């Protein structure tokens, strides 16, 4: 299945949040034949089947100049036009006071240690109680980015904790986003994974929406380029503590990549690959005990380093292993003393 877009940017490179509202996207099918219309559009535009169904029901999808049904099969030479409705007026962001652990702040930017469970920005199903609502409650005047995520330079999954950069000015946002795109921002994550990594390993595997489950991501040959480097830090009986360095920042990248190479993150409810059931023999009971004390995916953004967008000073920031995962780390290494250690990642030489 392939397509030739009539625009410079191919549809499978559109933002992960969906094509811009009010836009028109056209395709010419070049494969001899392909699947039904709704499945084709969901794959090519990284949309859910529900979103595609709504577009088709509105008459916003035409094949060869005529409105088409969702089940219509596509053939070579068919020309598709998808017209996205104009964006709804932006919703006001209401302040919501939530305690935030600020690691660095000045008039240009803020870096915080995001707790697990906090959604980054308002979205359907999470209009209130997000990080952006909390930032507005602090009196910040955020700039840059879409209207529903002002100041957000990069994101973390809801149940991933750790360091995040927030821009306060348009100029800071532009420079920081460019630095990330040019891979000039060091982003290191601490992860507790099943199995053992014996040497630094680079994972170069493209990522896109899962072809059958649109709520998940997967390694897909036609996906967007994604690169991660995994380095062993500490080896335990059934697990490793690893350092993951990001070269790109795709949705769920670390979780998908680690699962792809056979080392899913402990506690990951989506990409866990069976969890403790992967472990056999005498290590199975301790692995099950570890799983019981791991409340979420054991993934934490522990290190950020970048040039300040205004002063160009090099900033190096750290966030220690979070409290809610201390029990998991202690169980993994069989050392209850880590529960009380003030800096378990530093103790295990993660930052070296």
C-alpha cells in the first residue's frame, strides 16, 4: 500500500495529534489494489477508525471527485481528497493548583520533575487537572506551541515521571524545539526492564500507530524514524536497570523499542509482554513479587542537559528515582536498604 501526496509533506509525517484542522489532504493510489477506504485513511493519516468514520459520514472524503462509503475498495489511480473541518475555537485553560517540583526556573523557561499520573496538557477526556492547568495556576504566561499546550516543548506519558522543559517565551520555545529536533538536548531515562542487556545497544526502528489497535504504537516499516540507545547500569536477578538515551521523541518510543528487542519495562500495562510470566524457574516467585510492588511502568526521565535558549549556558539537571518506584527498585535488587537511600540512582552510578 503506497500513496503519492500532492503536498510537500507526506501524510504519514503529519503531527501525531492529527492533521491540522481546515487542511485538505490528497492522495493518488499507486498500488495495484489496496484495502477498504476507512482502513487506508486510518493508516496513512495516523487517525483512529472512529475519526475516519466521522469524516466519511460528514461527506469530507471524496474518491475521484465523489463522496465515498467507508467500505469502498481502492484501486490504482484512485484520487482521494480529505477535507478536515475548521478547528473549534480554543477553550480557555482554567487554573488548577497542583503542587509541582520545580528543578530550575528563570524568566525564559522552567524545568520540573513531573509526577506519574499527571497528564501534560488538556485533551478529550482530560480537560482539567493537567500540567498546563497547574502551570497557569502558578501565574505563568506560557508561550509557544498549540493553543491547548502552550509552553510545552516535549511531553512525557501520563504514567512516566521525570524532567520536562516548559518555555515561557516564544523565542525560548522556538530555540528549545529546534535544539531537540537537531538532537542537541540530552535526554536520559532510567528504566527497570525484564531480562539483561550485556552491552550498549542502539535500537533503530521506525514507529507508527499499531495497524490493528489504534491506541497503541508499534514498530512499523513505514513509520517515522526512531532511535534509542540502551546502556546497562545495574544487573539484578531477573531485571536490569538501564539508561536510555533518546535521539528522537516518538510517542511511547522507549516503551515500544524496549519491548521490540525483548526487554519490556517492568510494570508496563500496554507493552509489558507478559511481565513476570516471562521469568521461569526459581526466579519466578521473586519476579511476581516485584510486579506486585510496581504501580506503573518503571520509567523515569532522570537527566536533561541543554544550552539555555537565551544565555547559551549549559544546563545539566537531574531527577532522582521517584518515591513511588522505590519499592520496585529495592525488590529488583533484593536490597531493602534502597528504600531509605536518599539517592538510589546516584548510588547505582546511573549519572556517571
